[in-house]
C-alpha cells in the first residue's frame, strides 16, 4: 500500500463548515484573521501504485479568529477544472499557464488584498474568497509571464514578493526570478539559464541577492517519456550549486557557488553578512526521490544546517546547527532578509514536537504535544506592540495518530515549552500537508 494514502496522510472525503469552535484555554484577542493551510487531498480513489504525494488535488483548511473566539473552520478543495467537473460545478474563471486543470496544492497566503493558493512547476496561482471558495486563476492582473511558485519570499523592507519559478514542460532550460510589487502586479522578471531542469521548490532572499537552488533532483527524461506522473528524480551526476542573483542585476550577474551534494526543500531565512558572504539556514536531505519515488519520506531524514555562501570563492561551507530532525522551518516575519536568532521547525515531516532553534547556540526548546500527537508547520505571529524577535504567538496544527480530530494550538513564543495558551478543537482530522500562513484581516479583509 502507498504510505502517502494511509494513516495521517490519508485524504479526508468531505468538505466541512463548523462555527463557534470549542476552545480549551484562551485565544489571544489580538489575533484577528485566518490561519490557513494547503495540502494534497485526492478526491476519489487514487491508484496506490502510481500516486505521488505531491500530485494530490489541493485542499485548503482555515480557521477564522476574532475577539478571542474561533468563529469558524472550513476546508475546501481548490477547484481546478478537473475537480470542478467532478463536483458538477462550473470551471474556475481565468486561465492557468499551459491550460493546466490542476488546483494548486502546496501553499496558501494573502497578499495585495487577495488570498492565493499556490504550487510550483508552472500552474498559475488560484484566488479564493475569504471563506475559501475558489474564484479562479489569477496571473497578477495578466502580468505573470508563466507559472509561479509555492514559496514566494516577502521583503518587509520593500513590500515585494520574490519568487524563483520553473515551468514543466514548457521551459526546460531556464528558471525565472519574478518580483511582484505591493500592488499585486509583476514589476520585474529575470530568466536564468539552467541545465537538466532542476526541481526548485523554494528560494531565499537577502537585501542584496535572490538565491537560486540548483540541486540534484532533476527532470528524469525516461520517466517523463514513459508517462510517469512525477518526472523528477535524484541525479547524482548533477552538481549542486547556489546562484547569487543581484536583485538589481541580470542573469549575466549570477555568481554560481558550488554547494554540498544534497537536496533542500525549505530554507529558513537568509541574510548578507558583514564580510560579504551570504548566510542561510536550511533543512537538507542527503538524497531525495532516489529509492522512494512516491514522496519525500523514504530516502533520508532532514537535518538543520547553515550554509555560508561566499561569492569571492564561489563556494558554500556547511555546518550543522542543531541535533535531531527538522523540517518546515519558519522565522519571525519581521526579520526576513536580515540576521535572525531563531527558527521554528517541525520534528521531521509529521514526527512529533514543535521546536524553537537558537541558530547561534544550537539550543532547542521543545513543545511536546503529547503521546501520539504531532505538530505541522509552526507559524509565528508577532505580538502587538512588540518589536523583539521571537515575541509572538506560535500557531501550529496538531494531529492525532489515532485519527482523531485535529487542533489548532496557540503557543507563547516566549515560553514555547509551556502549556498551550489555547487549543482550538477542529471538527475533523487535517491530513499531513504542506504550507500555510497567518493572514490578518488587516491584510486581506472579509468580504
């Protein structure tokens, strides 16, 4: 049986709406907005022999908080043309890059007054209503030249979103650095030539550079020609490198630096050091999609490392930051592109506690969610009237391995190991999924 269709990864079968969710503890009254999370959730029976976890139909889960209450929970399939037809509904408005019928399944967030569901590899972002119903594909008012990414990076200093995008099978020889202005329109696009079509899941951003991760998970031509649903695999002959693209430069200005032979889905934060190097903390795997061709769990475990990228020597040095397994790293959003002290991680994909890592000392503060319970991606929401890094509320979806309903747990970032500030009881399980965001009403208002 395919492990990505079982247990905590098994899809849920119904869309649910619930109001006035029960709460143990007290929801901080200053939290006014929506916790959102996206992930794969195939509708109907998936073929376990061929199903890849990354290809399940997208489903967004959301909880609306206001006035110390959890007003509602909703989960909705992201309705690409295929899912809409299956549900007997009209197709989404707009047009996806390459006429893809896929509903983005990897991330969801708010920007420029809109809620977007996102995925890598060429599909156009999908706009959703405040209540998470699908509106349609949105190419940033027609300014997006191709596909987008699941992981745009926000620069709090400029209000811009930056993305490194690739598009299978349309553009096999390049990736694009796309900059979206704070008005929600693309203001700059830079084509960067690459060989072998590497799978670039995420990027990093500093005040000076956009980082392009050209790592050895690449297009598998034989798999693609043979009709394989997921045509990317580990390629040990593809040399790992990181490109430093000056934010005001062109592709000719990229400085390529040789990196450790590994794969990275998720960097935490990056910044420019005083000595001219770039520092980035990230979760890295020794191998990916080598033996396990159905998902990311079966080849190696993720560890937390620091890369120092030196443009003068075109090299990357690596040191391990902390012991244990770490995935889904996040940081205080106020320190994006600047030097940071803390990262927040899950103990591997769906393994157990939520962790705060002091990246200077390697010390780890652990919140144990209890026997049989495990936390997903942690999100830090800064506390009102605080400017200090780490002073915030940590929101994390906690699931039960026995299959019971999930909880949205609120932790105090200043004392992560303490008992939860609030446990919001959801009406059903939330399958292991990918990424989300806290979207305050001040960013994307109701209605």
